[in-house]
C-alpha cells in the first residue's frame, strides 16, 4: 500500500480531491496515491508560475494592459493548466481517465512563447540576411586547400580552378596552399631530430625534409592522449563509485555517495568550461586542452564504468567469496573478467567523444584546430575556416566509423575454442605489437603537442585566487538575478533547438531507415544521402556551427539556437532512424493482413511503436543540448557561456564560481529529470 | 560436527527468512535440505559460510563459532567449505582452468594471485580435479563454451581445489536435465563416501533425496518442520512440508 493512502483511513471523494488540487496543484493526485503524477504536476505548476512572472518582469513577454492593470496574457494558459489539474484529479477520483495532452499543451504554450521571446528568435533574418549566408556558403563549398601560381602570384585554387587546370593538363601547377599546410601538414626542411640522428639517417645539425603535421594532427593527438589519461584515472575511480563493491567495504557507502556526487558534478561542466579553469593553472596551450578534456572524460567514463560494474552477474562474486578469497582476489577473479568488454567498448566510445571535444577545446585552451578556428573567425577568413571544417568532418567521420566497428566486435565477444594451454601474455607477438604501437602513439602525440609536465607544478599566481574565489562565491541578489536569467535563456535555447531539430529530423529519419527503403535505385540513393547528411552534420560540434550562424543572423541567442538545432537534427536523425529500424515487423504484418492501406499501416502498425522512443530520444537530446548550450556563448551564441567568459576575462572569479555552480546544479538536475522521465516512458 | 543453534535471519526489507533454526550435522553425513522455493534453504546455506550475515543465533563448526569469526578468520574458515551453486556461478569469460584455480584463492598469497600466478602443484591439482569430473580436455576452453552439466562439473572441481571438509550445495541440479542431475549428484555422493566430505545439499525432488541423502531436514517458512531419515518422509509429512495441494512427482 502506498504510504500516502495509508495516511487517510477512508478513500477520498471526488469533490475532496478536486478541492485539494484546486488549492495546491498536484495535491489531489497525491491524495489519490499517484505520487509521481502529483509531484510532476506540482513542480510544473511552480515552474510555470515562476516563468510567467519572470518573463513579464524581465522581457515583458505577453504584456497587455487592461485599464490600469498591466499584466501578461500568459496567465491565461497557466490558469487553464490549474483548472486542468483540478479536473484531472476529479476524473481520476471518479475512475474516469483524464486527458494528459491538455495539460501538456497549456504548459507548452507558456514554455514556447517564453522561449521564443527570450532567445530573440527572428526567423525573418534567415531570409533578409540570406546574402550574408550565401557568402559564407560559397566559402564553405570552396575551402582554401589548394593554390596555384599565376604569373608569379599565388592564388587560391578551388574546385572550378582545379578542374580547369586538369582540363588544360597543368595539374602540376596546383599545389597545397599555405592553409592546407597549417591544417593538415607540410613538408619542410628542419634540423634533424635526435631520433633521426640516432637511427643514422642524418648527421647532427643537417637539415632533412620532414612532414610537419598541422593543427588537425595536433587535435588527433589531443583526443588520443586525453582518452589514455582518462582511462588510467577512471578505471580505479570507478570501483569507488560502484555500489555493489563499496557495500563490501566498511564505510564504503559514504565513499560511494561522495564519489558519485563528485563524478556527476564534474561531468555537468563542459570540457570548454573546464578549459577556462585550467588555463588559469597551466596557461594557454595544449597542456590546458589535455587536462580539460581529461577531467571531463574521467567523470563521464567513471560513471559509465561504475554502472557497468554494478551490472555484473553477482553469481561469480558469491562463488569466489565462498572460496575464502579476500576483496582484492574477488575483484581480480570475479569482477575484472566480467567488465573487460564493456570497459573497452566505453573507452572507444569516449575516444570518439573526446576527439569531437578536442576540435573545440582550443577555442578557450589555445591548442589544436579549435584555436586555429577561433583565429579564422576573428579575421573573417571563411575559406580558411571552411577548410578546417572539412578536415574535422573527415577525421571525425573516420574516428566514428572505426570506434563503432571496433565496439561492435568487442561486444560480440566470441568464445574461441582453444584446447591447448595458452601462451603467457609475454610470449604473444600480438600483445607486444599492440604495446609497441601504443607506446609509439603516446610518445608521438606527446612530442607533437610539445607537452611539458612541469607546467603542472607551476600554477599561475592567479590560480590561488581562483580556488579561493570559487570557495567564497558571490551569492548577492544582483549576481543571482543575472545568472538565473542567463541560465534560463540557456535552457530555453536548448528547448527550442531540440524542438526545431526533432521536427526536422522526423521526416528525414524515415528516409534514413533501412527497413522502409524501397528496392528502387532512387530510394536507395535517398537512403544513403540521408545517412550521409546525418553523419557529416554530426561530425561538427555545435560551437562551430554557431560561428557560421553568427555571420548569418548576427551575434546572440538566436544564432546559438540554430547551431544547436543543427547538431540536434543530426543526432536525433540518426537515433530516430535507428528506432524505426528496430520496430517489430509483426504488427505491421498483422495490420497489412487486415487489408489496411499504406497510411493505415503507418498509423496503426508503425506509429505506436516509434512514438515512445522518439519522445524519449527528444528528451535525452534536450538534456544534451543544455550541456552544449552552456558553451555556445564562446562563439557568440549567447546564453550563460558568454557571461562566464566575461567574468573570467575580468578576473571576477567569485562571480564565475556562481555561474559554474548554477551550471552544475541545472545540468545535474536535468540529467536526473530526463533519466526519470525516460524511465517512465519506456 | 556442525551445530546450527537458534539461527534467525531477517532481511532489511523485513522478510523473515529463518526463524529459530537449529540442527546438527555429523561429519561424513549427506544432509539433504528440502522445502518450497522461498522456504529459506538458500539463506540457511549462505549463513553457514556467512555469505549472508545471520541476524541472531550461532553456528559452531568443531566448536569454533563461525558467526563470531573476524574477516581474516572467516576467510580461513571459508576456504575449507566448498560451495556449489544452482547457476554454477562460473566467470563465463575466463577459461575453465582459471575458474578451477580460483578455488585456491584462500590459500595463495594476494600479490601472486593478482598477477595470475599459481604454483606448479596448484596447476597439477587443478588438472587432476578436472580429470576427476571428466573434463581434463576442456581445461583451456572458455567457461561459456561449456554446456550446463559441464559447467556444474567445473563448479565441483573448483570446490575440490579448496580441499574442503564440508560442501554446501545450493540446488546444484535445479538448472539441469534429470539425467545430468544424477551425474552431478553421483560426483557429490562419491566425494562424500570416498573422501568423507560432509555434504549439505538443498534439493527439490524427493526421489533424489531418497536416492542420495543419508539424512534430511525440511524447511517451511523459515522453520525446521522435519528432521530424520529420508524414507521417513511419508505422505502426511510430505503434505506438511509442501502444502495440501502438492502431489508427488518423480524424476527419472
């Protein structure tokens, strides 16, 4: 029996419940023992109340004047929501089903109208300023990658020029441009390095022609090193955040909760924001980028790893404990063998994510391609910017494919029928070659990034102040008001971006679903085109899109919304199409067998199967978008990131601390709420 | 001699799994524990090697109080008590050999075992125990490549690595075919007769109890409702243990 009903001896009458709900929204449902619904309604009502008032005071949203009274017409949908809640409670008490959709619509009206106003949506700019976009678009299609020399003058040479040169048979005149060298690499005469001399390939001091890798390779190295470091740190940490392990240790419960809280808080702060903090410690450069990436990645991996540890089969743990093994032996023989495949899979997934983050961490940290991109944006050098985008897209699509393929292989986890005693690991050629490859990559990346571990030990003098100010953050009312405003704008940006993204993704996802693709050549090409579109768009971080939209619709939250919407579109498109591919063909067959036409099959055979996963993915995406929206301010996309950057720039660390605290709380809350909501839906 | 005295187990959610259970097992006995699902059989067996902490009561083994043993003492006691599980509880991704060797963990040093080192004698012993259960040719196969019956035999070989004086078997044949059930219980019977290992085995089927056990106790709602020789369980006893609706079924 639920505790709420146990409080009262007799069942409530419908009228009682109606009165309850009319006084305090949600209380009627609570009184009926529907705890979850009641709490949800109460929280929604409280939030709407706050938002309508906040929107009226700060942005004059929906302001109307009736006689001497100036107020907002958004109170109307709120009252309707209130009425709906009372009616819902009444209907439930008299055993009739209420209509949830009405309540959702009332809430949505308030949320979207507020969102539309606070994020400064000006759709007309997409058209009126289209000529600006055309300029950028032309540059994006024609990236600065090659050049040709005409009469002693170096000129950029794009596709048309290359084609013409090829026709004239003078392709040899087309050479990689300076920008190509910056991004990808160039061959240059450099003084022979110690390694080359040691190998006897050159004399000391003798110049040799070498490939000098560009920013793109720096970025790859950043992502790789950060992944390696974060795996090394996260693996041991994850055991302290695993419930089933810590319960075996005295005082483990306390450690578990502390670890989980720390991991969630650290994870809530985006890599780019971590970079802001880290540069105060180690200064601008690749080191800062690696540390920022590693910190966020440790927290994300730590959570995933520890959940994997919690999901192991408890049987072997019991069996090994029963043999008299101690805790370490239980971990080594019962836990570790079970977690190796999922740990490897998650590490590969994280490598993929870290590579994406590495492309933008330089915005703040000052390393890799991110830093290059910031420079090109500052100079308005869009052909150069475009070349970087294409480079990033190629690298990330490759990484994505490799990581996905590899993960699939690991999780299939086939048994090998080995009959003879295996050789010990140190006698296996494969182990040694992997180890060697790993070492070469590690040393190569380290040298390429010119890292110096000593920087860690010499924090800048302001770092002490940063730590102190973050402990004594500024909670004065005016700062709180500003930060609340910015964080709400950020949340609304994410809401609109997710909505735009999903509305656009729905039709495209049908085109990209393999099981709905017809047999004709055309439909197969459409399938590949849609898939390709999702993959290409997905490979670029929202921050980089924002830089384009800023040029198109101007600096501000609207550009941020558009940038986020593109990413949301690409991610949701992929997830939606996979959801469609995963539907059960049985019901479709059954509906078809009744003689239904194609539309009826979609309505009764397909839609009921895909609506829950679609909603679930959209909520998940909103959660992700909020996290991304906290940083789009760094590229002129508005929201809380801009405010944070300003506070850091002005060395007002105590105010920056407030912002970070708000971000942690909001992102962690949204993470929790979205997980709970999705749990209820699926 | 194993003495269980006034054992009580109440789970944190309030479930009373054991209410004042007392019985004795002499060395060399094959004691069957019968009862419906949820009657407390698994809890009872796990209290004996303290995989589950009893709420009250005492368990004396050769006059050593198991319930009072400290962490390190408990591990020394556990290593002399082999355990066999319904779901076999092998580490599926590890080789059969590693699974069997893990039965030795209570005897070997922590550091050596963490790097996966086992002595030559331990390895030879593992192979010998695998031969005993007829699986010497499967030593380097991954455990999940084996059938259920084979996995349970690996479980027995693992328990044998402990040189146990007592074996706790929790529904060892409930996940197996009837034919395999007999083969597994025959191994346990052999160990009981030839090596004098005391066996405590929970079983579902009464005819298995008749066939293998030297004595039986029955649990119902966490209480001992019968204690005696297997053939003493008549129809009235049977109804008392399993309820009025129950009917005798037999297994091949």
